[in-house]
C-alpha cells in the first residue's frame, strides 16, 4: 500500500523507523483537514506495518510502500 508522508512529525517517525527495524504504526486521523493533529485527533487503533520502499518526492515529501 503506498502512502505519501509530508508532515515533519511523520517524516521524523519514518526516518527513525528506517534506522531501527523498518516497522511503523499507521493510524488514521479523525479529521483530515486538521494540519497538526493532537493525540486525541488520531484513532487509538492502528496497524503495525513494515516499510518496504521509500522514495523522496519533489515537494519534500516521501512516497512509502508498506506491507
């Protein structure tokens, strides 16, 4: 499943996961229009995923393939 990651906090989590074991938790945001969600703005249930591939995009984001 491809994802686009662009927020600084998300990019930081991606880089940390790549340095360790390539595992990352993916959880949905309750309201997509909120630019900087707080903990309560993210669903408490997520999925543990393995990072398979990361490609930097032209707009300083990353396209990530997870399984």
